């Protein structure tokens, strides 16, 4: 199956101009590290930086609340620190889910661009 996909990719590259073929090469599937670094590119990189700073702050507060939870003996204090640590853990989880959704969105956009180039390539062959 892989050779079939490579043949299709080669056929598409042959029908595209040099600039389009170069752009097509940049749309290759990325590994997880490439996807993570891809979050910090573009118009919304400031929000991703902010989200990561907030994640670190929430994680620090989670650790602090957890330490306080194990240091106390009063029931009211246990509830307060336990709910605090749970709240900050949920906050960290929500921010991480947001980042994973952005990575998925970027992967979908990359695939849509690949499809657009394939349609362009096919329309060029049909009009010839």
C-alpha cells in the first residue's frame, strides 16, 4: 500500500509546478514533536504561550494544594485543599485538551491543503 501512495504522490508532484511541489512537500505528516512545535507558529502562537504558562501555574498550584492536603488533619482543611487540588488538576487537563484539539485542527488543515493540491493536479490533467 505504501508504494501505491508513493506512486500517487510522485504523480501529483509531476503535474504541479515547482513552487506547488515544494509546498506539497511541506504538507507531509508530522510526528508528535513536530505537531507540538507547530502550535507555536502562526497568528495564535501568543495564546498557546499563554496557555502553557497557565498550565505551569495551575500545575504548581495543584502540587501546592496536594502537599497542604497531606499536611493537614482537620476535616474542613482536608476538604478545602482537596477541592483546590482537584480544581487545578481539572484546569491543567482542560488546557491540555485545548492544545491537543489545536494539534488535530492543524493536521486536518494540512490534509485539506493536500486534497486541494490533488484536486488542482487532477483538474490540470483533465483540461489537457
